[in-house]
C-alpha cells in the first residue's frame, strides 16, 4: 500500500445537522466478529497452520464465497470499498433531489454525477462530443503540433510532464518528466513472447481497430497495426518496472537547456508552453540512460542493464520526430476514445470494457453505472465528495484511538532501532532522527481543495471530465517553484488504503480503512495490533525500505548510511528477494513473484508486522495476554494479519498483477511473512515437517 503517484489529483448545506445525526449506525458493528474480532467461521480446522496459514484462517471463506460477475477480486479491502461506495451513493442520491445553489460545492458534485449517469444524453450526442478533440488530432501537421496535443488535457502522450515536490529539495515543487502512454499494462506484454501475451496482443489490436473505425478511418485495421507497432517501439525504450523503482537512477535533474536537445526540433518547448510550465529552469527526467558509474554504484552489471533499461525518455522523445505524424494521429485518436470510453456512447464503452475488463481482468460484467459514476465524481471533484463523507462517517473517537496506536508503533520502532545488531551507531542516529521527524495524518484533512474556477455542466459528461483534467493541470503547474504544501492529502477520506510518502516523510490513513477488519474499537488489542497496527507499521516501514530509506527525515534524497550498514541492509534484502522469487503460483511453478519488484512492499509487510508485534507486547505492560475462547494473544495477533489479507482474484487479473503490481499476492503477504517470525512458530507449534518451515538462520527480520 504505497503511494503510487501525484499527477492527477464547507460543510454542505444540504447535509443538515439532523441528517448527520440520523446517519445509520456504523455498518461494521453488525458484522460477526466473534468474541475478540476474528471471523472464526471462516477458519478451516482441517488445514495445518504450518503448511498454509492463509488457508487455515481463511479457507472456508475461499471455498464458499463466490466472486460477483462485476468484480475481478474480492476480500477485506473490497468489502470496505463497497461499504464506502454504498455510503457515497446515498450522499449523491440525496444531492440529486435537493435544491442546490448553482455553482456551489454541492451543485458541482451533483452535476458531475448527474452528467455521467445521463446515458440517454450521452447516446444522443454520439461522437459529437468527441469530434472537436478528434478534429484537433487530425489537424496536426508537425512534431510541434503533436507536442502541443501531448501536453493538453484529455490527450495521451508518450511522455508525461508533472509537478511534484523535488526529491532533493523537498520544500519546493519541481518539474518532472517520465515515460508513459502504453495501451497495454506493461512493456512485458509487448516484449515477452508467450502464448498468453500473443492472445492479449491480438485482442488489443482488435480493440484499436474498433476504436479507429469509430474515429472514421477508412482502413481501421491497417491504422490499428501501425499504432500497435508504435507502442511496441515505445515499449522497447521503456525501463523495466523493477528498475523504475530505483530512486537514485530516476532522479536526473537537468537544466531546461540541457533537456531540450533530447527531443527533436522544438518539441519539448512546445509541450512545456502548452502545459503552462512558464519559465522553469530545470526538469527532473525519470529515465535517462545510466552511466557506467551509476550502474556500478547500483550493483548492476552489463547483462542486467540490458534487461532492465530501454533508451528511456531521450529515445522516446526521438520517436516523436521519427514516426510519421499520421501514425501518431491514429495513436492519439484511439487513446482518446479508449481513455474516455466511459463518457462516450455504449458501443465504445462496451468494446473498451470487453478488452480491459474481460480480456485483461477476467471480469464478465461491467460494474453498475452508479459505481462508475462515483469514480467520475472522484476524478473531477473528489475532495468535495470526500469532505461530505468525512463529516458523516468519521467519528472523532477513532482518530483518538489511532493516535494512540501510532504513538505505540513509533515507540516500538525506536526500541527496534536500539536493538538492531546489523546497524552501526551513526546510521542508527540518522534513522532515529528520521523516525522523530515523521508525520502521521489520520482520517481526513483539515482543509480541502475548493476547485476554484472549475465549472461543470449537468449534461456534458465528457466536457466535465476534460475540464477537470484542465483544472488539475493548471493547479499543478501553478505550483512550480513554490513552497510545498505539506498539509495536502493524496487520498480521499473514503478511500480504503493508506500510504507513506518519502518526500514528505509522512504516513496517511484515510477514514475508510479505519474499520473492521483493520480497526475495530470493540476488538481485543491483539487483533487491532495485528491488523491496523501492522498497516501503520507497514507504512512507517516504507520510510526504511529499500527505496524509502534513501530519504532523510526532511524527505530529501541523500545517502545517510554507512557503507557497512548499507551492505548489511542489502544482504538482508537479497534473502527476502530470494524467498519471494520462490513463490510461483501459476504454470506448474514457472510463473513466479518478482522479488525485486515487490521488495519494498515485502519489507513493509515484514517490518510492519514486526513493529506491530513489539508494540502489542509493550501494550501488555509485562502481563500475559488473556486466552479468549481458547485462543492465545499471539495466535489472535497473527490470525488478524491473515484475516486482513483474505482475498481472491480472477486468474487474468492475478497474472497481470504479477507483472505490474509491486505488492505480492495476498496469500503470500500472509504465508511469506509469518514464516519469518519465531513467535509464529511458537504460537502454532510449527515444526520442520511443515511446508512453511524455515530454519532459524534463513528467517529474515530487518526492522
């Protein structure tokens, strides 16, 4: 659960005090959480915990709960997301029947939702709503014309420009640029020649053909093949996902005069001017070919480099001049229709879903329109919606209890730092200073974006979406060079997730995750520590994972490690990578987890559970935990961790995530972590004969 990107992102009068007071009782209290917070009805008594701990805790659920046709995965996170969406729908339905002041926050939320839900108007307009954007595409005559489109709201681009906090000057916003623009989920779909990938490519080309037919091409099949060929060339220049995690290699700060020659003619200047960059003096380029010195420092040899790195941003920019304008036009047209399919007629929307939903995700049916409507509102004025949610569904007592948990986790981390045998005194002081400086944000922000100047119409779904993208672009570019606003949140209060942001050195826990099974005010402490405590520890641990540990307490990217301590840290990382590389869920053990890609999240899980366990033991004050219904405190703690990751996914999505997701599959977030804890072995009498058993010298504990 790491923070994945920053590029997009008043009490409402209609919600009276009486309406807030009459809000329904918190839904989680109605769940059957047993006598201590574990849903024991899902335990498989026939399973041996030491062979498959996930199966032991969640086996009956796995066997009996069926996947709805409109979902690609289910589990604890999805159940809470559904709860959030039900609450948001109730809010939106109320707004739709209320008399609202035009242009007010409430009215803009209602107009965003109403326009998306008005499928009759969308069908009546047909492609007329998209025609002005397609006409702009077909009017392009030069690479500079293309560049202006790439930097305009609503259009795809092979490279992205955005403004974010400077990783080496964390109190100032800076301009960044990186690769993007593929239609398939990852470069490997183009470059790895398996039968499954060939099938997916054929389906993707069929989608491109259909989209370009709608765009008016006389020979859409030929145009689709040209677009696919272009994307294949883009994929060849892409960096491997694991390489893109390396923050040392992805921070390349150039002056604008140094960066401009990377692109043909005046392409970069045209993009910057169109995006509203103004007089930026520098640009941080995410993917520049590493020097021999950089590769040596990163411990990457020539053979590894060939597999990890394409030509990066310079090679991608070169394609803008090398590839015919007509091919780029087809690329832009197809991507415009695909990217905005939800706001266009059903024929386009359904074709897009058939590929991205069914072929790639295995999802038989599209989500209900109202759920997608919530996503549309989030894309456009999400903080206004989140504000209403927080006012209605986030009681203050949760924040108080969470603050206590965070304080206990901080104490546990400080204690762990003192005990680390592999870390020397100078690095330990730096680590403690970073811990002292970190900031927790809990529940909801104190202030929200007001979206000043953003006007939304009740009958223009596509126009609303592009207007919101334009507002976000202007808001982002307007920050360039200014002081960083550290009060900003990058998730909504109703989002079921959490994140750590290294450049702010902060952990953030939105309100919607502070519910069972993660956080339950009536549960035994062992259960809360094994769930939300481990999530807190996970996010805190991201500050000390393989990449987060490259930033100091102020959030600046700098090396605060001694050479010896870094070598010790990397040796522990390698052991964890090897453990996860050995988990191979598909194709008779030949399709495996990428331990390098998932390393940061696996360190987060390992450290998070370690910190949570120590905090739990400290909370007992030296007393023994009570045995409840025959279950010990340590057993409840580890069972709670497994309960959090109860999940199942369609095979198509699970395979996709093995390629694209830096998180390990849920089953291995359970089994892969607990087997490294001596305390788990003792709690469940795990022996050398059990499948998950690791000899003590092979167990990894980092933080």
